C-alpha cells in the first residue's frame, strides 16, 4: 500500500516470480498489477489484481480501508490479471456494487461460473458519472484497447485518469520506480508493451486519445507500470505516433534467422555496409535467439525492416516465419521491407516472405532481393551494396 495523496491509495502488487506475461512476453523483473482505492464520502476500489498476488492485495486493501467498507468495485478491464479477485471481493463485502460496462457485465459469468451477480452490478456507458460524495468518476468507453469491454475512468476533482491497460509497461514498480519520472527506461519497455499488447488496435487507441484530449489530466494511473504525473504530453505524444503506425526513429532494423551461420554473416555484413553508407541508426537482432517481443517493437520503431532468412523445407525458416506472422497479427504497416534469402540448392525464402508481406497494409517491398548461396561470396558484395543504396534512398 502507498498513499498517492490522502484520498487516493495505491494497493497494487509486484509479481516478481512471473517469467512470462500472458505466457509469452519475457519480463525479467516481473510485472506490476496496479489497483487503487479512492477514499471519499463513499469508497471506490479501482480493479483487483492477478490471483497470484491475492493475499498481498487483500492485505493492502484492508490497510487502505482502515476499517471502512467499500461501496464500489470499478472494473475497467476483465482480463484475469486485473479481475481475478472480483468474486471473492464481492463475497467479502456483501454491500459492494460492481461498476463496469454493459459488455463487461455480460462477460462476468464466463470468468466466474456459478457466481450470482444479480443486484450486484451497475452498468455504465460513455459519459456516465459515479458520485462518491466529495469525489466523482466519469466513465469513458475504450473498446478494443485492447478488449471490447474496456473503459477508463476520470476523476475530475484531481485530474486523474485511470487508464486501464493504456500507458502501461512491462516490469515491476520496485524495479522501475513508482512514478514515471523515476523510471529511466519507460519508453523502451512501454513501447515493447504497447506494440505487443495493443499494437493491432491503433484505431481504438486513437479514439481514446481524442477523448482524453478533452480532459484536464494531471496524472495517469495505468493498470501496469509506473504512475505518470509529469511531462504527460511526452507519453501521449508517443502513443499518438505508435497508434498512427508512424515512424518513431529514423533508422533500419536488420533481423536475421540463420541455421548454420551463413545468413547471419550476410546480415551482419549488410548492417556494416549500411553504417558505412551513413545510416542514421542500424539495429540488429537474431530472430532465433533474441526476445521476439523486442524484435516486434523494433520493427515498429524504425521505418525500414531488412529481414535475412534461410530457406527451409521448401519454404521459410520457422523463426523468420513466426516473426513475420507476429507483425501481421499486430497490423504492421506504413513501412518498407528489404529481403535477403539464403538457400543451398533451391532458395525460396524470399518468395515466401514476399507473399506474407504483400498481405499487409501499406508495406513497400524494396528491390533488389539478394540471394546468398550457402555462404557469402565475393560477388555477393555488389548485390548487398545495391540493396543498401535502395534502403537508404
């Protein structure tokens, strides 16, 4: 438990034993599950946490309440890392009413089979208000950021936006700092979080940003990661760039998937050629070994992707195919891509990659495609030089 001020208490938890968030995203420091209590004439609890941290959260809640009884449990997002303790909290406090969107209320039985929610829920819509007797909440619908039942909540008396999963990041409060201005790496991990969690839903995020622009916001309280209280324009500005699929950083991302080292050699040589020709920034990743979520992040961050991949079983080496599949799932767009393939007897990786990228929106495939035969040879230099010129043009 930590006081943000006398009437706003943080009761979230750090899960330091979690290795994979959503069973797929590497979180070396673990993950925070954020929850808050508003203490006014009436008491509102803002979301619960993951079942993994139930005991700690309930102790934090009791400390924050100091003997008071909560009146409302506001559920902004039903994903289990935020909603796992709904049923047991309603059972602990018989007078408690659950406040959520109509869509969320309709989904409750899916997560809590056998639980009777009759008379325990209040459905709210766009612009609806909840009077807390000395404070209030205004609800703003945010469907598909990144589930259909999501809403965010605004407390006008303090200018606080409870932003659900928006403006979150990977990691724990202990590792990153309680406030965003204490966090030296907010942008990097928030970017990795955004593109892998919300990246597909740029349009809905844009809609939420437009609604938020009409509010006088002094603080953003997300469901993951530090509380944001200064330079809010920097955070919203990044979200605007990301959700419009615009290029954040001028540069080139070179990603390779190599079986026996030949493709890796070509990719690293190509990166050196780009640098020698004056590329503003060249980032390089090994798709077989590096964090896939980080690779997705960099593909969105830079304007040009160069992917070097081996041919495999008459198609594409699986780590490269998986990476491109992730990009397609996250609506990767408004980018340029260059292809380097390797094949010992029947190179086919570029053909497969080209087909995958052609299915995406507003992706320009650069020429020429470079084909390596097993290992780099002297005459491959000219082809890599020509491709570098196309990338930097």
